[in-house]
C-alpha cells in the first residue's frame, strides 16, 4: 500500500513523503497482555501506531486507547509517545531522534535541513544548541524522562 502511494506521488510530481524518523531511545514500549488481553487487538494497535503520520492522529489514538482500555501503563505510554515523537519529527524534517543519558539530539534530513522557522525557534529555546549540524538539548536522565524531554523539545520547536 505504501509503495503504491509513493509511486502515485512520484507520477503526479508531488514531493516525496518525509522519511520516518529513527528513534534511538532506550525505553522500549509494549502492549502488556493484561492491558489488552486479546492478541488480535494488540496486533491491530501495533499496526495503527506504525501508521501514525500526524501529531493529531497520534493524540486521537492515545485518547481512544485510554477510553477503551483505561489509563495506559508505562510500557504502553512509551509506545504512544513514540508514535507522537515520530509524527512530530516527520513534520519538522527530523530523520533521527537520539535520547541518551546526557542529552536529546535531533538530526535533520540532509536534503532539506531545518526549516528557517525551526532554526529561529531553536535559537530562542533555552538549553538548546547546534553541535555538528545536530540540534542538542542537554539534561536527560531516566529513560522515561528522555522521551518526555524529546517530546517537549519537538513540541516547543513545532
């Protein structure tokens, strides 16, 4: 399905779809069996999370999951947050998000680079700096905090 959509975009002369951001965050997510007991529903949720393209879509899915199954436990929350991270990154031209013990770093699509408005927002943001073509924000600690800091950074830039 995605290959067909890519071919149709190219045939129409539309710009290519932004690449999916690679997440390098040591905080694996999962859908716990006791949260969503039916394997078919867990598989369906994984597929829906993988197809998220827009931040609003990620937020809708997060609300739907909470409404349907209750407040998500931490492993499920990390999956939902990862989908939101990828969607936010896609809109900003970010191809990699690296969140480690020292900092969160954003790598941009080399063919596009950061948008001028994003570069201006980064200049105004506290604790954010450009290092070797990457946007870096220092100060992440625990794995969940890393995801939260990456989300905060992308939402601040978006």
